[in-house]
């Protein structure tokens, strides 16, 4: 079932329930009102008869019944009136042919309830009341033919109103649902036109601040993220293919050259050493590509253990020192922390260690004197790790692409590498909700700052 039909059905169902309850309520209220109103009319009729009886009883004792029959005119349909005394003797009845049986239970109910009223199976309404001043009971019965006919007509009218209202609700709900969901339908059609080749095309955002505007805005933001991801993927594949092709081409050309001429055992060793160097370079490149690809798929870290950041940096320094024994790497604090909690962060030590190893290795490789200074600072809201070396500064035009995979700045042309170290480090720091920033400081001081926010 489509969304339009489901909305229309739900709306119709709600209105149907409201209409049904309203019609039933109106019918019940009118039925009870008619019943009570007719009892009231019966009581008025009985009281009127009693007043006539009391008046005639004083002035016309001899022909009381005859006079009362002559003066009292029946107003109600099928009206029956009986007056009796406490001894159950009938004083007056109309019509005269009426066979009315009086029992003690009926008299007790009248005396106990003052106005005793009830309805029989034929819809005749009865009322009885006791006049204590003269000690008589008055009983009045009648059939509300007109009132019951009106009640029946009221029922037919309410049934017609319910069916008509339900039909009108169905028609109007379909119309209004179509109008309400029209922007959503247009949005769906526009979404269907978007594919991998035109992710840069955004949906037009409406100015009204409603749910559709929020959906459109969220969808456009998602397109931006997808477009960036596709661009990154295309760039990654292109650069990876290029970087892999270069060592493979070199290895192939060396192998073909060796096969096309007779070479001495010494030349064979030289060739094998060259091939080994190219193979190691290829392995390093492949590992870097796999590592970067793995980090691209990692989600944000949650519920990580609290670890001292300086311990991770010490381990990264020790590892780098083994690779470059001649490097001079120092670690200091701007202000020595009062307690270890000031250095605790929720991190993955293995991943962050790999990021710092890449940063420290770069600082060693691209320095003039293989000296690297690392400084840790706690500002109260952030932990800042500054990694500095004395080397050629990165130009302003290269800074914006510095963290991109395979990008190599002008100062790295003469140094062997693939341009993946900073990309890997940035990805690891990003998934720890940190920042990696480059700041050139004159003269010839390169500073990479790793910044982590502290949850207060």
C-alpha cells in the first residue's frame, strides 16, 4: 500500500470513529431527552387531573366521576389515568373500561420514590406519584407516538450523515493527501535522476522551514559527502594505479634488459639488489595502501579505554629511533601535569602509535639535522601535541593538499616516498575526533600540531 493510500485510510478511519461516536452520542442524548421530557409531560398531565379532581371533590361530591370525565380532555396519545386511595380503591379511571390492577409493591415504589416512573415492553411510559395531603395515588400512562417517530427519523438522519460524511472524508482525504505529498513526490522524482555521475547536482531547497525542507537539506548534505567520497575514491584509484605502475615498470625494464644481454655474475647481483629494493618499495607501498583503505572504512570510536597520550608518544619515539638510530628526538611538557588524568584520553593506542610514528618519521626525514622536538600542552579544554623540525618550509599552494593521499610537496621531490604517511596519520586522528594542523614557523621551522578535545 502506497504512503498516500495509507495516510488517506488512516485519516478516514479517524474521522469515521469520530463521526460514529458523535452520531451515537447525539442519538443517545436525544433518546434520553425525549424519555425524560415525556415523563415530565405525564407528570404535568397527572397533576392537572388531580387539581381538577380536588376542585370537583369539594364542589361536586355526588357526580365527581362524571364531572371529571366531562372536564378532563385527553391530550396525550393512548392516555390512561387512574386515581386511587391508600386502601387500593380506585377513585377515578379513564377510560372507564380500563381494567387496572393495583398491588402493594407498586404503591410502595410510588411512596418511596415520590415520582415513580418506568417503561414497559411496548414502549408505554408510566408515572405514579403520591399526594400526601389527601392520601391518594395518581397514575398516568401514555405512548409517545410522535416522539418515537422523531427518534426514528433522527436515527435515519444520523445514519445518512455518517455515510455521507464518510464518503466526503474519503474524497477530501485523497485530495488533501495528494496535495500535501505533492512536494514529496516531486522530491522523489528528482532523487531518481541523481546517479554516481551527477552527485554534484543538488535538490532545490524550499524556503519554508518544514520537514520537507529538512529532508531536502539532509539529502543535499548526503550528496556532498557521497560526492567527496567518490572523488576521493577516484583519486585514490588513479594515484594508486600510477604509483604501482612505476615500480612494476622499472622492474620489468630491468628484467628485460638482463634477458636481452649476457651479464656477469657481479652484474646479476647488482640487478637482484636493485630488484629487491624495488620489491621492498612495492611491498611498502602495498602495505600503505591497504592500511589507508582499512582506516577509510573504520567508524568513529566509542567506549575506548583511557590511555596516557605521552606513553603512546614515547612508544612511537622508541620505534622511530630504531629505524633512524642517528635521529635526535626529544619530548617535553609546556607545563608538567599535576596528575596523570590531565594526559588521559579515550584512544586506541595501536592506531595512534602508528599515526605518531608516521609524523615523527616525516619530521626526521624532512629535517636538515634529523632533530625533532615534541611538546605536549594541556590547556584545560584541549591536549595539544606539537611536532617540530628544522627543514624546508612547505609552500602555501601545497598546504591545502598536504593531507591528500599520494600528494608530495616541493620539498619532498628529492626524497623517496609515496605521499601516504600524512594521509594515514590524518585518518587515524580524525576517527579519534582530533585535528592535524600544519603551521610553518620562520625561520625553517615546520610544526605539525595534533589537537584532542577534553571532555569536561
